[in-house]
C-alpha cells in the first residue's frame, strides 16, 4: 500500500525516514517542501493515505477531496479546535490531553476522528512535547490506521475554539499573578524549533528565556539579550 507523509518538523522527518526503512509492507513517500505538495505530485504517487503530522499551510480541497488525508491535532477534539493547541492547553493549566487523528474536510479541525492517543504535557519544552507526540503518531497511530483502516467517526461533544497565539503574548510582564509554575509553563511552551521565545522587553531589545527547569516551588531558566534590529 502506498502512503504519503507531508511534514516540515525535523523530528517528524526523522521518524518518517525510520518508517521508510522499517515498514516493508507499505511504500512510503515523503514531502517536506510546501511547493512540492501539489495535486499533480499527489496524483503521481496515488497514495491510499496522506498523513500530515505537522503542516503550516492550508491543504487544498484538490488534494484532500481526492485522497484520504489525515492530520493530527494535540487536543481531545472537538475541544481545542484552532491554533496553538499545546500552548493554549499549557496556558490554561491543562496537562493531560489527547492527540486526535482526524480526516481533513473543509472546516477547521472539524473532520471525523480515526482514533485518539493520550499524552502528558505537564513537563518539557514544546519541542520535547512535539517530539513525544511524533513518536506516538509514527509508532502507534499511523501503523494502526494503515493496518486497521478504521472508518472515521463524527466528532461528539461541545466544540471549544482556540485562537492562534501571537508573539506579543510571549511577554512575561503580561502574566497575571505570576508563580514559579506559571513562569515555567510560559517559558517552556515557547521553547522549541520555530517558536518565538518568552521574553521581557528592556531598553534596546529584550531578554529571551529558555531552558526552564521546575523543582517544587522553585524554577530557573537561561536568558539571553536580543538587541532590537536597527538599534544603534
């Protein structure tokens, strides 16, 4: 069975490569460049499934309308539809979640569900969490969908929408009633590949925080000064 994986994160690319090497029952194709994820390229591969563990662009109907396309969302859908799911969960103090595998349709995270897998997000940077999610997706969820070919079921329950977070929300001075746990959460949820880090604005630039560690009611973090562009 031919399948296609479209993804941009380095850890997903690594896991996709491992799947290509170890799964001899299926033929795996990988796309990591959005310019190459076209209807023409997909038709040439003619996959049974398209798996999209991380993608930052809208998948056109010309692709998902003709090929069964599966995306993965880090909340227990329909709770948490929308952007920045891991950050919004952590900011709300929610540390137990589900990874939902859903079929792409014309809505925002509204498609029917193939399966869900639990995940603990109480500790670790967002990169640690996404790497953990990638392992769950590639080692458990994708193999299950390929072997069992489940019929996705409509989402059930009340929909709760998340808004995509902005870089300005990384400003630590905006936190209400900061505590060691809240500071730790705020720093770690922005500490990862491609994410703007938590920061405090100061004269001429900002202090960026990363590498946070929590020990009981104490926490520490690394910090670096980033000068404003054009500051002279």
